[in-house]
């Protein structure tokens, strides 16, 4: 599975198993040189919900919104990769640097995040039942003791994120790390323990720990 980023900082080639879209609802003019990739979950259940959540506000955006579960297999680029997107938040700090949006790429995965046990089964934070696989685990940060179950990512979702990151690193040699949103903000839990950030970092940079 491979992607290609062209000279215009856009995805122009994607695996045949995926639908590639470009949706430029809001593209700010602030140019960036990416140094780190930040992985998020969208707290969503469909690609449409994810894209709408990223498009509805002037204060939220991401470079990539993606789904790879069941019949919904879509990668949508929403911001060029040399332009700032509002995904990390003002409180994010990476290696002592604030303003993370100004030097990062954001990938949003269509995933509901934390789950809660109900008499009818596992449900998301909105009470909708989840029919996918569940990981029962504490958040590795220890910061979210009431959240002890998470919607698992599919192997295809992990493979898509991995392929995107490989394409980013090839196109932008300035990228030196990939992190979870929860590693750069103490108030965020995404992408949670169900996403193998350390393994992805090991594949890309031959280390499991983020740079400090």
C-alpha cells in the first residue's frame, strides 16, 4: 500500500482499494514546514461525520480525514501539506515548542474512541452501540481512569496511516517524529491505546519513544 505526494503538496496517487478525495472547504494561507505527524481519532462513526466535523468550524481542520472499515474506505485530503491545519490545539507542546499546528501534519481517523459498557453492549460517548472489536485497557497516560475500553482500529486503518506517514517522510525529510495527540496534550486521549503509535514510530524512525 503506497501513496504519493506531488509537487503541489497533494495526494495524487492512492491504493486502488481506497477512494481518494480532495475537499478544500477552508485553506488558510499560513505555510508550514512539517516536522511531526499527529494522529487523532475523530469521535465519529462515519466518514461523512468526520469530514463535517472538520469543515463546520473555522477553528478545527486536519490535513487528512480517513476511514478504512467495512465498505467505507476513503482518504480525504482537506488541507495541502504545506499549509497549517488547526488539529493539535493551542495547548499542544512538542519538544518544548508550542504552536504545534505550525509545524505538523494531522491525520484524523474515523473512530469513536472510548467505549462504555451498557446492558445492550458497548456504546460510544453518545450512547450509540458499537459493533466493532473492543480493546479493554487503561489509557497509558493514566489520565483517564474512567475510560477503560476503546474501539479497536482495523488493520486496514493502521495500514493506511502507516502508508501515509511513509509518503510524508519521503516527501518531507524535515519530518522526524509521529505522535499521538495524547502525547502532546495532557487533556486529550486520542488516538488512545488501541492505536500502535510506538510501533509506527519504530517503523519510521527506529525508536519507540517520541523525541524529547
